C-alpha cells in the first residue's frame, strides 16, 4: 500500500504539496505544543510544588557556611589598615572601618550561605527518577516551542514562496479573467515575469541596504533576506519559463484589452508600486528600490496570523473532501424549499464556517465549489448559485472568531474583540434579513410550496442521523482541547483546533468508507481514503495559499504606495459635519475594498484612515463595523469584485460563462452581481448612518 502511494504521487506533489503539508502540520504542532506545555507545567506544579525550581539540577553553592565570623572580621580590618596611606596625606580617606558593621555583613553572608545549602539539599532530595522522567518530557516540549516560535517567520516565507511558485506553475494566480488566447498568455506571462523580477530586485536592494551601514546583520535576519532573494529569484525563473510553455486549448489571436484583464492582480499591484518607489514619485522625490522588499518583510510582524490564513484555506479544502456539507444541506431537502429560500439558508449557515475560516475570500476559496454545486443540485439557477457563492463569505466576517476582526483589534487599541463581535451579531442579523428580502422579492421564479411538517419532519430526522457522528467528533475534539489542554475554541485557537477536527472527520470517513456525492449531486462515488483525501486537499490548498498570500503581500506594498504618496494628507483635518465625514469614509472604504485584499487593507486603514474617523467624532467600534461592511461591499462590486473572481476560480470559467444571459431584465442578466451589491449596499447605508441619526434624535450619547 505504501509503495502504491509513493508510485502514484506526482513530481508536483513531492516537491510542492508534500512540503506544504509538512509545513502546515508543523504550524499546528508547534502552536498546540505551547498549550500542551502549559498543561505539563500545571501537572508538574500539582505533583511537585515549586516545580519551577526542579526544572534543572541544582548547583552546589561555593560559599563557606562554617566561616569563623570573628576571624573574618579581624582579617577584613587588617586588610583595611594595610590599604591605608602610610604618610597620612590621603585627604579623601574614608572613615575608619566599623567592626560592628563588618561583623553584621559577614554574619548576613554566612546566613545566606546556609540558606543556599539548605535549599540545595532540599531540591536535591526532591529530584527522583520519576521527576527526571517527567522533566525530560517537559523540557523537550519546551525546546520544541522555542524552535516553533523562532521558526514562524521562516515557515511563513517558505509557505508563501513555495505555494506562489506552485500557483505560477499551475497558472492559478487570481486575475480578472483566465487566460483564453495566445495573446492573453503572452501578455499575462510577460507581465508576471516582469513583476516577479521587480520583487526579486527589490529584495536584493533590501538585502544590500541592510548591509550598507557596515553593521553586523544577525544570522536570523540574514537568512530571512536570503530566503526572500532566492525565493523570488526562483519565482522569476519559473515565470520566464512559463512564457515558453503554451497551455493547451488556447485560441489564436486575442484582444489586448481582454489580455490585460488576464494579468494576475498581484503582478499589477507590484508593478504599480514598483513604478512609484523605483522612480521616486513620492513627496520626497527619492527613489527607493528596496521599498517592496521592506513592505513584504512586514508580513513577518504578523507571521502567526498569516500562517493562520494558510491553515484556514487547508481546513476548507479538507472540509470539501468530506460529506459534511452535503449532509447539512440534505436536512433542508425534505421541505422542498424554492431555490431562492435555500440560497438564503445556505448563505446564513455559511456565516458560521466563514467566521472560523478567517475572512470572506478565504471561505469562498475553501468552500465555494461545494456551495455552488450543492445549490445547483438543488435546482438553483446559475446566476443565483453564483451570487450566493460569492456572498457566502460576506456575512460571517463580523462573527466570532473571525481572524480579520482579531487583526483589527490587535492593530487598534481603541477597540476589543468583544466589542466588535458583540455589535457584529446585530450587523449579521441585519445583512441576513436584507438578503432574504432581496432573494425572495427581486427575481423569485419559483412558488413557495413547502412540504407539510408531517411529510418533511420524518425525512429530516432520517437525514439527521448520518450527521450525528460528525457532531460527536466535533464535540469530542472541542472537549479534548478544553479538558486535556485547557484551551477553548475561540478566535485565538480556531486555526490549530479545526485542522485536528477535519483530520478526525476524514479518519472517521476512511474507517467507515462512506460514499460521497459527485459534483453533479446525483451519482455516488466510493470514498477515496484518508491519504488520498489529504493529498487532494493539499494539492488544492497549495496553489490557493500561494495566490492569496502573494496577493496580500502585494496589497501591503500598494498600501505603502498610498501611504507614501500623500493622498491621505488630502483628507480634511476637520469636518464641518460628522455626516460629511461619514459619507467620505464610506466612499473611500468601498473603493479600498474594490482594489485591495482585506488583510492588507486593514493594515493600511489602521495606519491612515482610522485616525481621521476617530478625530471626526466617529466611535471606533462604529468605524470598524462600517469598515467591515464597506469592505465586503467592495469585494462584491466591480471592477475587481474579488469574491466573484475567487468564485470563478473555484467554480470554473465554464460554469460562469454558462450563466451569461442575453435575455431577460437587467437585474436577471446581472443577478449574480446585483443581488449581493443591493444587499450589502443597503446594509452599509444603515450601518453607517443609522447610529448618527439615532444620536441626532437624542437617543444615544
């Protein structure tokens, strides 16, 4: 069996997926080892009080506890007399030594020495073989934690560059449209090669800059510089080779306008930022070729959070390999819900895993394909299924334990996660109600003819039974961490608990060998087995992580351009009205959501826009609720519409093209775009201005 696994694994899997899987598992193991170590210390303290003193063998004191105090006093006095000035000309000589003070000092030292010997004896007697065995385990875990903490930055760089290279080889970077013609291929490929070359040259400039002052660079920092340089060098080489590797099935010719849309977003962002910094277009008119390398290196300041992004994508891809989503949706089938109502339930239910996967884009990448195919299997039209898929990750970003909110609270001391999540519940309810109204009124094409409870409930209960083992596994993993490791499932622990949960579910399915539905939702396929499921999930994860994290990095570079360009300085320092300030912020935040990835946008807003909002009198919690909703509207709005791009990436270009309509009303032809925009646009207006109106009417402070 092992030999078959080795034989069937491709070169890409050996060189990319397997290392990526190992790196992600290392992150989970290192982060979990910290929790385990805390519990080990508690156990040690329980069985050996004062365990912290027993973690190392005591060192025998070198002092003399049996010193003759009177003899030592006389020796000290003799030394003082011998050290005096024989001619008596020392005008600054100290007062004669006081024998009483010397005696007290020596007596105190003798008592301290006795105490050290007593402590040494007590600790030595308590070090038993059992303690030594326990201590060996505890110290090993402690060393593993130390390695994990110091290696986080290296792991993040390795994950970014390894996965970005994989995404380049697979041509899986995020773009406005896929490569479909030979002109698309050459334009996108050449631009990508230039962009990677720019990132490489900036990394080299950053490396040279760090050595320019002649100071010694720490080995850790030097190794990080080397990783960036070598990584982008390889990425540049791969992109150049890709130009000469024409994909199969491309049409001849092409249109330059469409070809430019096929350029990956990260390449466009990096070239725009490079033009600004390389040519010295900032306020100081000084070229700074190292700027992109400096901004990319800032990713390492939040290395644990960006590694969590990769983990959440992996979690979603493992979820895709299970029957869990299909079984949950099967609960609603007996009620014979119209597709519009089913889409509402799916989007609302998707808010929970969205909150646990860290952000809307991450969830769309992780579970978008499952949602789309399940809705299509239930009879939903393509436009509706695409709209629901793109919006499936939008509502949960304000719910606990969303990683994006954690980043906001980490970077802005004016707010806490409890405050943001507390108000996020109300924003979620508002968005859900609005989406239900839009879905059920604007273009409902099916009658509401629900099955009777007497008919639906028995079937629903029957469909609930296969879900019971999944619920039990989920509860068991949560309780294990709660009781055995003393860790609750929350925004800080989700990234390391959920992979264990998904692995446990895959093991369960491997043991039971349950059949799973194919993509058409009708036929059944045998379970692929644990190893094949993990391999498939990691294969899909690797390119997605590379595309997403590289886009985040280049978004931060673009944010640096905005910050250094002085555009923010054009904002008024004072506003005549808080309503005017709010209106301007709404427009700016929507535009940022249209063109920037959320994590990079949050970093930029925290440094530039947030202080303007606070100074205008907007409550910090209100400001960040506004920001989250504005971002989600931006991610669903042209010209970029990131969530729609990610939907197309996971669903496939063919399905998106089939959804194109030439007949019907304007809304019906563009329902996939208009439905999310109307929902989130209305929610944004309410979130932005309703609290101000409430205050104006004198109902609040």
